[in-house]
C-alpha cells in the first residue's frame, strides 16, 4: 500500500490546486490535507478503482453487552470524546466475547459507512494464504515462491519460501525510504512492467540479494503485494472473490468490502480494503474464535496460533508474524498508517478496532496514546473479572 500511495505522490507537484474537501483521484493520500483525509478515507472508491468482496445473505450478529466506560488512562482522568477529537478518531469498537461493549463514531463516520484499512489489509491477505493452504491451492509454506509466481524464476527469490515472504525475511534487498525518489518503494509502481508480467513481479524480480533467506527482517511493501499475487496465482481467483468465498460470506459480514486495484485489476495485497467498523470487529472475532465460518473451519488447524506468534524481531515494541504485529501472551495486531488498528487479545476474549485520520502517517506519541487506551480497556476488563 505504501508503495501505491508514494508512487502516486511522485506526480503530485504537477497537479493543479484542489478543493480542500475533495481528495485528488491520482494524488497520494500521504499528501492529502486533513480535510481531504477525513473526506476521502470513508470514500476511497470515489478516488481509486476498487473490486468488491460480496457479503452473503446471513449476517453474524454482534449482540449488545454491558456498556463499558473508560474513565481513566495511565492513572489520569480520561474523556473518550476529547480523545477522539484530538486523535482524529473516526470510530472505536470494543467487543468482548463477541458482544459490543463500546461503539463510538466521529468525523462524520457512522455504522453504515466504510473506512479504509491501509496496511491492516496485509493481515487479511495473509489469512487468505491460510485459506489457500487448507484448500490445497498452496501445498506448503516451505514451498518456494517461484512455484506459484513463475515470473520470479531466475531472480533473488529463487530460494525464498512462502513462509519467508509472509514474515518479510526473504533477504532480498529493499529500500523503503519515503524521502528518496530513487528508493524501491518510490519506483515500484512508477517503473513500466515488462511485457506479460504483473507490475509488482516485474519490479521485484530485478532486486538483488543482501542476506540469506530467513536471516534478516526488513519491512517491504513490495513483498506484501507479491503475497496478493501469489494467492491470485495459486487459486485462480481474485483476492476479492476469494475473500468473499472464504470469509465475507461464510462468517456473515454485514456489508460488501471494497478493495483497491491497480491498472491490471490486481488488488493491492498490502492496502486499502474498506469495510464497516463492525465488519473490522467481525474479522477480529473470526480470528479470535478459530477461523471458522457457518460450514466449518476456513483455516488449517494451528494456523492462527502460528500466524500470530513472533517469527521475526523488528527492533520495535512488536514482533512480526505472518503479516501480523505480535505482542506477548498471544496478543496480535493489524496496523495501518494514519492510526488504523485491529487489536485481538484472545485470553480476554477482546477485540478493539480503531479507525482514524491522524494528521501524520505515523506518530510515536499518538501510537503510545492508542496503546495506553487499549491497555486501560484491558485493565478494566481484568478488574471486572476479579471476584
């Protein structure tokens, strides 16, 4: 996703001045004004081409639970409405044991609207890898990536496994410097594709190796997009169609999801899956409760535990699993720029969703405040559970 938005930004200086309340169709969301973010994040389909992951006839009910009030965070008095205003929060949803304990909206967002995921989509894409393993489309995570993406043969990906792609430990050299117009993340979508090849595959197959496969973790947007290509290639289905078949219909999502696509109609595996706040919560519940739909398990036995444990150290507060950011004791997160978060805490039967339009793509202070809010929610649930 980061590659998509940055590549679009390269041409931003040539765009005419635009109205503050109408995001430009071709410009990077990294450079949208605050008003453009708040107008555009719930309406990405108005500015970018998308495909649809259709819902089914049945809706998985989220029943009301006992109302949850968060009155203190970090030992200090806390006002949720003030927090949402200062943090540009569009939605907060807290589910415990599948019941709605707290649900709040801001920025003109509401229960029937959608909000973009940014990189939370990475975690959904990796879950579709699990579905493809169960369905037999992907034989093993230890298979070489080139088995499913022949266009990578003869490249630095020759000895890279599907598992190493999922954990971003391929050892292939990558520069994700957003300030450098010659970085890989900047060039990925601005470099013409070789004839007959997917644009991501065309670019990624030319990269050199810098470490042995499995030896080094580096965040690579291009590799998440490769995962999307791999699922499409292995299943013969678009990501949106496969998402509808394996999760959206069988689990009972309440609205269709919309997924940003490129000029060849390939979904961006790492970004921009738009859904309702409650459907984000249902994604969390799907994973928290074992990854089963109405007809039974969608994922292989043990998949969720393996996908959401630390496979690689990142040097940050989180470890990295299969496109999930991991915490101790089985807690895991899908994270996206501008403050998007899907937090799953199986031991507490807790799912927290936060949709935001932060002024900055990343901000350590805002991340810390979001962490503190989630910690306060967990502490309150723990207090409730005491005899």
